[in-house]
């Protein structure tokens, strides 16, 4: 086959004198014309984009011993892979044998389980194939792959960005997109006229406006404290190229702010694309197309081309990066940066904490701030509290610090239990909503099942068909009516988007998962065992808050034991029962510590190191309680026992050092 022409690939031949029945793209790229440095960089890029590595990089530099490794790639759930880059015009069985031996018979850096030999040459050779089979049998502890010119061309066909980078724009257009059929030309023509873009913006605006509550201006503070932005002004504050991360704990209104920002940007001449990070599964283009699909028949890239022609800036709003599966988060941000560079788009993202992003989309970092008293009052009014009720409702809501909690509490005025915390608040709201259905208990167990399925899969959604099937199975067991499935799907705490079922807020999922575990476990210690699993740590505060028996609460706290849960309980955030139990347990631990120190001496063993004699072994639970006490001591509720402990500590130091007070000063702990 000849390799003439400027396309970087081999041109298809036509029969002389006859029009072709098909127009074929070049099948192979001219990989042998790459420099060795370009080949190595190509392998680094393919490790991420084709093998889906989280990170890849060249190994070593020229002149260093590399033990058969040119590139190493790291993955989330599997061992590293190593790659060799071979810029050859001809590749033989002997070359393959030598390349594999360089790694397999050496020190095997990174203890890789996979070795990929990458060469620019054609590897279609029976001897090479047989040698590859033999080597795989010989090294069964090592997966050996061989990428030659054909394999590289096949992979790059669906990666136009890499073809553009390593072979040029002209080659990309010929190799990856050999022809534009009339349908695609018509699509682009419609988009260029602005009709598709206008339709998308209109449908998106209608969707976002439907049921969207008004936005109260809450403060977003820059990480360095140099500037503050009100959430109501975020859209006006944004500029093309000013990338922004907005972070804050759950319930602080980040998603609500992002929805209003998308609506506001659409109204002032931007193209907004709103992506929920929780549905990302490895390919950004697929997720973007799914995000725009309810509002247009065009692809996301087609809308971007239309926006460019119309002179509209593009903004990608990525909501709740913390809900993206951890194994995908790094890949998501890499693909977002690549797409935004290509689309010349601005990125606005939300998460619980700031995430590491490529420099190309680095920018402003804003953090949510607790609402002021004026902002709290505005939130309550926004959700239906009248002026004459404000003072009473604010007193009921003083335990709630987030916008989401206040929005729910405003709808439950004078119906909240005394001293209600977050769990009691959501439980009361959920209970009122379910009482309006035909079978509240059966529906609640359907929601339990969905929450547990998501919990087990570490996912924030279920396919609609599976949600319906699992709900039907629960109802068959309970003898409930099939119509409950539809009622569950219409529940105010659930939404169905793109044939996915998800909870409207992660707190609903956590509350229901914790409640499901409580209903299915016979003892507090058995429940504690389930809650100690790493991915269920966030459920512990809900379970503690939902228990009403003080003895059960005590056993659960002791069985966890979790410093953050104890801090939340001592701060009164888990309701009056947990507050009373935690306070009593803290008092007991302090009294035991006072007794121990009263009978001990503290001896200096070396510089800045001390030993207590006789020593006392404190349990993991007691250590967690002492840490929680140190964090919450400033509230003053345990000031007296803390002061007694400090006095006994002082006396123990004096006994250990033989120091006695002089008349130069009074004992600071006396009186």
C-alpha cells in the first residue's frame, strides 16, 4: 500500500474512470514519522485517554538506567502499568523478545502487572504474533501487550485531540472526520443560524425556572479573604476565562446557587451547560450530551460551535464533584480541562472541598459562609414565614445553620419536636410528605431499599428500571400495592432525570440508609459494626440522632467510637437525647481522669517527653471523648471538671519533679 499524500495517512485508491461506491478514511497514521520524544509523549497521553489511567508520566531521563520502562501509569483500583516506546521502521520477533526481557528479567520497577510495548512500526507478522503468544505463556504473572502502527491508528481514530496534537490539524480532519454528510451539515447550518441555540436556551430556562425557589443572597468568600461575592451576584461577577470553584459543606446552597447562576447566565447571553458530576462514568462527551439532551436534539459540541458563531461565551457548570465516584474524579477534571480548552469555555464547579485541577482551569476559590442573622431571616421569609412569626420561628430554628435546614424548618413551623436537630428535622419533613400517600410505611421501605442499593454501590443514583424492579420486590414481600412504586417516584425527596432515580439531596439518602440499617439490626453494637465501615462514616451521626433510648445511644457511641460524632453530640447537633448522653459520658470520663491524676506523678524522661506513673490505658472510645472535649471545651458546660483535671495535672507534675510552690506567686488553679 502506498503512503503518498499530505494527510498523514494512506489514501484510499479509486478504480479509474468510475466513481467510488464509498469514500474511505485513511486507515493508518504515519506513526514512523514521529520523533522519539513525540512518541513518548503520545504514550503518556494514551495511557490516560485510552487506558484510563489516573496519572501517567515518563520514567527517568536520558542516560539513566530505566530497566525497561519509558512511561509509567497509575490507576485507582489496579497495579501500575509500564510502557516502552520503540521508534522503529521495522519490528521483529527478536525485538519483541528483547523488549520484554528488559523489564521481565530486570528489577521490575513499580512492580507492574502489565507491560505495553509501543512501536511506530507495523507489527503484522506471523513470527511476531507467535512470539507474543510464547512470551505471554512464559510470563503469566505479567500481561504483555503490543501496540504497533495499526493498534495506534485504531485508538487514535476516536481521539481527534491527540491526532491534532501529534499529527496536525489537516491530518485530524482527514483521518478522524473524513466526510461531513448532508445531515451533519444541516445540523451545523441550523446551529449557525442560531435556531438550535435559541431553542436550547429557551427549554433550559423553562426547566430551571420550574419550581426553582428564589435565591437569597448568601456570602461566598474568597479563599484568601480578599473578596466576597453574594450568591445572587455570581452570574454578574463571572467573566469569560474566570474559572471558579465554590465549596462548602452539605446544605449550604451550592447547587441552588449554581442553578440560579445557569439561569442568569443564559438570560444575559451565555451558553450554560449544567453537568451533575454524580452521573459521570468515564467519558465527558457522553455526560455532556446527556446533560443537554432534554433540551435539544443537538450534541453539546454542536451547541458550542453555534455559540462560537453567535459570539456567545460558553460556561460549563459542574455540580457536586464530591458526588462523583472517587475513582473517576481525577479523570473528570482532566477531561473537563481538555474540553474547556478546546471549547474555550469557562468552568464553575461546586464541591465539599477544593479539588486539584489542571492549571488551565485554575481560578477563583470561593467558600460558603454561615448566613448572618439578616440572611437567616430572609431565608425564612423566602420559604413562607410571615413577619409576625419570624421571632418565634427563629427561636425554633436556632439549632440550624445551613440554608437547606432553614428552608425545611420554615415549612414545619410550630410542628418541630422540642430541641430538634438535623435528623429530627428531616425525619419530620419526610414523615409529613409520606403521610399524604396511600401506604406510608411501604413507601418508606421502598425508599430504604433505594438508599441501601446506592450505599452498597457507592453511587448517587439507580437506573430507573432497576429502581422500579427493586421497589416491586419490596412491595411483594410486604403485600403492598404496586401503585406505591409510582408514588415513590413522585415523592418530593426523589427525582427522575435521564432515566436515573436519585434523591434530591444527599441528606435524604443518608437519613434513609441509616434508618434502614437501624430497622434491620437487632442491637446497637451490631449497628455500630455496620457504621464503622469506611464508606458509612457519614451515616453514624444520623443513626445516633434517630435513636430515642439513652442506653442504646450510649452503646452506639461506645461501639463506634468516632470523635466527629462525639463532637456533634456535645455541640447539641444530634438532638436532646444524644446531647444528654454525650454530656454524661464526658463528665464520667473527666471524673475518672481526675481520679487517675490524683494518684499519679508525671516524670520527665527526656527533652519534652513525660511519663505518667502509674500508667493508665485509656480505651479508644475514651481517647475519642477526650479529643472531643478539647474541641468543645469553650462552650463552658464542663468547665468545673476540666478545671479540677487541670489542678490535678499540676499537682502530678509537682510530685514528679519535686517542685514546691514558693511565696512568689499564688497557685493559679486555687479559688
